């Protein structure tokens, strides 16, 4: 299967499943509307795509990972809603439309994020595609990588690093936790569902970390030179907030070199993981060239 058909297929299936998940909630209609507003606005669904591609590359049916993929995307979307709040990055556009708090107000945006975060764990806990053992494994991965030791911790480091100089090592810690952790988590959950060996899980985790770093470096580059009509968010946000990014520390050329270096490391780990087909390799290439 080719990435050019696999990616849109995952995007469509995940979109439909997410819509179904929210519509089945017995909750205040305005809350459901605010959740749907960001969730169904059309992100790239890159984490679900990695999760599904990992399962497929291990020779299993990616459809057993649908609920897990939706759970990861719900956590990711909550992180974006909160990331855009005035108390954090204070951004007005996301996924090609006004940010959640610009549309629904800060209180509803906070609560829509809370609800997406909480319900993600329901979706995994009740996932009938997976054995109880796999469900618990996935729940542990998601709570570890998305929480204080993972993405939330990274967001804290990102905020504490504003308006002061971080060392390159400190910047790596920000990027690893705020972004690479959730990507690594998606790949690890896919690896568990695809019955990866211990050695494969280890190499796929390294792959996830390297691809995640590359992903955030490209995000930094796009914040500098990206086109809002493609990225769906306004460029220059990092500069305005005096964030530490690979571009602020190393310049555009330096950031591009690091992007390349981490995709090379990602490819090496992927080769050692010894999975079949080209899906994950092609996703790695997509990282370098993406403009949205
Ligand atoms: C943006 O994530 C925030 C980062 C962690 C880099 P994406 O670039 O995956 O955003 P969507 O999901 O496509 O909107
Ligand atoms: C966000 O990093 C990482 C998250 C956990 C949401 P950024 O703040 O750079 O993401 P964008 O550029 O707003 O999408
Ligand atoms: Mg941020
Ligand atoms: Mg931001
Ligand atoms: Mg950014």
C-alpha cells in the first residue's frame, strides 16, 4: 500500500470515527459543538497515520488501531486548544479557522480541551478491538507520554523557556517532550497492537523520537516561513512570544541541517526495526517536505 492512498484513507476513517464518538456523548450541546469545532477542523492526523502505519508495517490489520488512533488524536487536539490560549501561546488561528477560545471563549475552550482529554481514556478503555492486556498497555503508554513526564511537561519547559536563552540540550528537552513524546507514543501503541518484538519496539521508539524531533523542527521552520493558507495558523508566533526554537537558536539553515540529521537517524532506526514495506520510510520523507 502506498502512502498517497494510505494517508487519505486513515484521515477519512479517523474523521468519521471521531465524529461518531462525539455525537454519541450525552453532554451539553455547546460543549460537544466546541469539541467538534477543533477536532473535525481537519488536522493532518499525522499521529493516527503513524499509529496505523506501524501496525500495517508489522503485518497486522491497521483497523484494530482505529479507537487508539482516535484517542491519540483527541489528546493532541486538546493540547492544541490549550496551547493557543492567551495564557499560553495566545494564537488566533488554528487548522485554518479561529482558535477555539476566539470562537467559544476561554472558559469553554478550556473545558472542551478537558473533555477531549478525559474522553480519550474512555475511548481506549472501552476499545472492543483490543484485548484487555493491549488496552491496559495502550492506556499506560498514553498516560505516560501525554502527561507530566511527557507532553504536558514539555509544554511547561516551553513556557519556562520564553524570553530567555536555553542551551541546545534544554531546547532538545522541550521538543522531545512537547512534541516527540506523543508521536513516539502513537508509534509504540501501534507496535504493541502489531505484536512487535522487544527489539522492534526499542528501534521503533528511537524512530519515533527522531521523527518527532524532525517534526517539531519543521514546525519551527514553518512558524518562520510558512504560508498561513497551508499551515492554517499564523506565522511569526514563536518570534512574538520570544520562544526558543531551532530557528531562533541556529537560524533557518542550521534548523534545516538538524531536520535532515534527525531524519537520517530516524531512517537508521527504522532499518534496524526491520518492518515490511515502505510506509514508514515514505512518512519520514514527508516530514522534510511538508508545507502544512
Ligand atoms: C502542531 O501539530 C503542534 C505540534 C506538536 C507541532 P500538527 O502539525 O500535527 O497539527 P495538526 O494536527 O495537523 O493541526
Ligand atoms: C505545540 O508546539 C506542542 C503542543 C503540545 C501543542 P507549538 O506551540 O509550536 O505548536 P503550534 O505551532 O502552536 O501548532
Ligand atoms: Mg506552544
Ligand atoms: Mg503554539
Ligand atoms: Mg509551532
